[in-house]
C-alpha cells in the first residue's frame, strides 16, 4: 500500500495515541493543519484510520459584548445614575452612556419597569421606581457573564437563559458553527504500524539539482490527490451591498432611464420641501423628522421666476388649486439641511427641463432622525425616479413598482396601500413580504400634483416614487438586519452571495 510522507507520519503518531483530537495530532506531527487533514482523509480512504466530526452551534462574545462585560449593560449604568440621584435628565445619562446607547434607553427602562418618564421644563426626566431600586440580575445578564467567562458557549445552553435573537439584536453575541474532529486508528492501521513504516524524505518537485546529484534515487515523490480539501481562498469582490446598488443602476439604465446626479448631500429646504409643494408649517419639516445645518445656516434660492411660481402655488394655488393659504417665507426656504429624500433631485430635474416622454432616476444617500434597529437607519440610500408623459396613468405607476420589487429586488409578495404625501395625488405605499420580518414598507409613490409640476414648468402628468433600496437589498441578500449592509463582519462580507 502506497502512503505519502504525511500519511506515514500521521499513522505512526496515531499508532502511539490510538485516538486523538485533530489539534493534538497537528501538534504531535508538527505538520500544518491542511497537511494533517489531507493525511487523515487519505488514511480513511485506505481503511487505516477513521475521521469523526461533530458540529455544534456556539455563541461567541462580540466586541460590543466584551465592552459590556467590562463596564456593564447600558440599562444598568443608567439605573446606577438614577439610584444615586433619584431622578435624572438625558444630559445626566450622557455622562455614562454613548449617544447610540442613549436613544433606546428610555424605552428599555420603561419596559423593565425601572423608571418612570415625564417632562419638566421642556426636558425629559426619568425617575427611579421601586422596582428599579430592587432590580436584580436578569437572564440576559447571566448570559453575558457566562459568555465573558467562557468566551464561547453552546447555543443550546445560552438559549436556556435568553433567546439568541435578543443577543444578536443587542450585538452582544454572535452565532458560529464549531466542528470538532477526532482521528482514530483502525485495526488495519495498527497492523501496518506494527510491521514498521519507513519514513523517507518526500519531494513534490523534480529539480535540476536532484537530477544532477542523483539524489532523486533516494527520495520519494509526493502524489497529489486533487479531490482532497484545501484551504479556502476568498477572492476579491465588491462589497455585497455596493454590488447590489450597481446592479440596480445598470438595470434602470438598460430600461431607458436617465440618471440624475448631484455632488452635494446638503440641500436647501426650497428643493427638499417647497418646490415639492410641501407647506412650511408641515410637521415633517421640524427637527424631529429632519436634520438641519447649524453652520452655514442658509443657502441661496434659484431664479426669481421659479421662486415666484412656487410662492404662488403655496399662497394662492395653481391649476385650479387654492394653495395652502399662508404667507410663504423665502428665509425659511433658504435654510440648509442634509437631504431627507431623493425626491428633491426630481424637483431639480423637472425645473431644469426634461424630455417628454422621459424617464429619470437617482440613487442618493439621505438622512433622517430615527432609532437604529433591524429595519431602520439614520443614513441610508434611496432610489427615486419619475416618468413624464402625456398618457400616463396610476396603473402605469403600480406596474413599474411591482416590476421593480419582484424582478429587480427578488421580493415574492408585494402589496399596495393608500397613502398621503403633500406632493402626490393619488398616493400609494408599497410593502413586500420578508420571511423573517413579515410585511416591510419600503416605498412611497404617486402622481405629482399639478400645483408642483406647473410651478416647475411641466404640463404633462408625472408618475414618481421613492424607494428605500436598503430594505429591498435585505430581500436580495437574504439578511434580516439592515445594519448588516454596512457591516465590517469579514465572515459575512466573504460569504455573502454574489448579486447578479
């Protein structure tokens, strides 16, 4: 029976150990892990050894989890402040919590029953409750302590304390599959070892030196098994979400859409709201729903004729409308803000001039105040677009949206619900079904109101949409947490499926 050098050495060590864990066998032979694995598989194929594998899902502490193990979970740090002071404002809690931790902490303390919340002098005040004073260790605290002590714990053991989804949601622990391998010598292998195995130097390349010196007669040439597993290599590729966005852009261009581009992420309220016929007293324009720039505070308005038409649309109305009936403020329209939606670019393009019929789109980064969770981000991408033409109807819009969701994003189920937007009528909301999250809203659409289009110099109907492309990417990439689109997790980046 012909054996390679690695197989002979591995079999000799197995003869001494009889049965050994894979790591122990690597140490005893002094060979690389890949070489020992090839040898073990080769010996198993020849009936000289048996390779046993046992896989188990384990939970490992993340970087965030390690930090929490040192300084405590945010709720306990906040509770400590409340216990010391009795009551505290958000500014008090900022001394022990980061901004990311501060946002969900109020709701968390209320759910635990550890604090009551009220407003005093316009500020949010938290006051410790009786339950908060007597609060004791919870299952999630025991799970964190266990992970901190052991580093990794079987998933079954952790889920006796707390659901794994909760640890993932709070970024405390991550799930991995660990495989334990054991190699055992067979009676045939033991018999061969007893007879004696000669270890002879083995080479893989016939060099000129070996030929000239005649030493080729003294060595054995290694045979290669092309079926044996090798170390996995991860080739370079685009970040999965970046590849998805590029595919969307390419597909829309192939469908005849013209891309709208802009260099700045900062927009005036005129283009973000006023040009879209959104009144200046609309609640979406307040700090709770949009960000605003502190410096510089204001920008510039476009040409006077356009501004006058927009002002007229707001104050008295256009195309038979009565408008919003208030005194329009140019100073308010000049305020600067990070773009809240890509529809601002649609307004810019319509005012600049379009082909009729014509199709336009943009993929833009937008910003909105929100609570970060598995379906919400404060900075995300949006695909906005519109089609302008003389004979367009609402049915054309629904058809485009459904095709986009099903054919491009891979959603299996889509449904439409009536909605309201200040700049479209009729308006519709689109949702798609995610196997983990259920029905997820990811887009709004409608026909631009004539008060908007006529003010921008367009007389033909315009159907338009704004789609949260990040949520559609969740469908295509098979993930259930939107934050993973911007993850630094190398394992996910390497193993995420390619988008075609």
